[in-house]
C-alpha cells in the first residue's frame, strides 16, 4: 500500500465512527431517559434522541467491515499461512480483552458470574473465522457471505427446543441471556451475520491495490455504496423482508420516519447492514480528497481509543452519580448500566450528554496522538500490533 492517501481515507472513516460510537456510550452512562426506555421506542422517544441512537448504528458495521479490509492490507506483506496465524492470534487476544479488560471497563468489577460478550469478542471471533475463510476460493467465500447477509433474516423466528442447541443458536443468531446456574452469558453480538461481514471487508480491500487508480476506485465505491443504499429503500418500502421490525404509519410524520429507519442491530438485519455500509462506502468514495487529521489519528489507534474511552466514561459517570445524590457504588454494574434499577432518576438531558461527549473527545485526542506517535516510532515492538 504505497499510496498513503488510500489508507488515510479508511482511517478517516474509522476515526469518525469511533468518535460517533463514543456518543452512544456517553448516552448510556449519562442520559436520564436511558434508564427508563430505549431511544428507539417510537412511543416514547423523539427525533433528537432517535437520531442520536441511529447515527451510532454505523459504528459496529464499519468497524467490522474495515477490520477485514485492514487484514487484507496486512496480507499484502504476508503469505496466507502467516496471515492466518496473525488473524488467529489477534482474534484470541481480542476475546481475552473482551472478557477481562473490557469487562472491568464496563462493569467496574471483574467476576465471571455474568460473562458479557460484545463487539470486541465478536471482532475477535470474526478474525478467528477469517483465518480459515481466506483459504476458501474467493468466489465461493463471497457467495457464502452474501448468502448469509441476505438470507439470515429468514431464520429470525427459528428457535430450537433442545436446550443445548438453543444455547448454540443464541450465540449464533439471538440477542440473549443464558443462565447456567453459577454464571450467565449475555450475548449482545450474535455471530451471524457478523462473521460474514468481515470477509466482505477483506475482499473489499482489493479496490485499494496499487493497480486500481483513484478515479476507478472512486467510481466503483460510489456505485457500490449508492446501490446498497437504494436497495435498502426499496426493501424497506416493500416492508416484507430484511428486518424483524416492520415499519408502520404513525400519527405524526416524525414517528413514521423513525419507524421507517428503526432497523434491528441485535443481530444486524439485512436492512441495518445496507443502510449503514451503503452510505459509509459512499463516504469513502469522497474521503480520499479530504484531510481531517485529528479523525485520521483516532482512526489509526482504534483499539487504544476504544479501551480508554470506556474507562473514562465510566470513571466520570461514577463522579457524576456521586455528585447527583447517588452512591458511587451504584455505578458498579451487574449486566448493563441502563438496566440497573438503583440508577433510575440519575442522569442529565440530551444536550448535557452532547457536551460531555465533546469534552471527552477533546480530552482523549492528545492521548491518541501520543500513542499514534509512539507506534510510529516503535515499529519494531511486535506487541504494538495488538493494540
């Protein structure tokens, strides 16, 4: 990848979605309404709150898709055996991070009575699968991925009656909590179709090979992105397939609009992936000529940003709770912060949430810049490739 501008556009998109992702996590820990209803509950939400949640939908798909693209770039410097080994080790490391470092960040306690498997776990497992997928012929693998992405909603209502099979199916395709007596597993990110999104991102990397000119790449990116976006509107308007939540006409235009765009993230529906990846690819078509260095820097250190921003949010939420008449220990979480009954009544309005988010990004940027410089000046340190 000799042309740094190509990589810079991808880092720019990644940095943008990381910053937007932080907004959703700030909302979880600081918004008053978050402890009473979901921001996508059409009967209780409003356009500002719904929009705040909707824009953060872009984060996970872009994160996973571009992780596949980054793996393709790594593969340009390694043979497939070496790349498989790299993906396998990195995947296992990410699973470990999810179960330990991120568990502590989200909960502020480290025990295994509740095992929470979220986006970093899913990213790690997807890399482990990709370590094998790259050895499958490209056309066959792309066909399998498209079949999974376009076809998995057919099984939305499927649920095995056998308890063992039911648990396996939950991990694969159901947002669920499974109780095993002494511990529970909270599966927020089922594997299907996520493990098939990453290989699509991997082969997407071919558009960034030196033989592809900027003009050709921009044209193909725009065509692909606009096609996915148009397909979303067609399928959503028909309202028959692609998401378990059908849209309905409500009393107000705003409610109808929210209903139309209220697509399922857990697991990600076909329509969810179309309306997030489509516009993101359009963004990439134009981003090669843009230069927002601060976002690019954050996009170059996504794992570092991800880890420290959760710790920072949770730490300041503890202080906010204590200053609001709650106990600091109320912010020691059992399952998920917004599900904690002792925190009902805590929180601030949405505009305060936005203010906290802006201050958070301003505060974390110097750390990201420092770490980015450290990585660039210490390329010989192998362990830096895992953060």
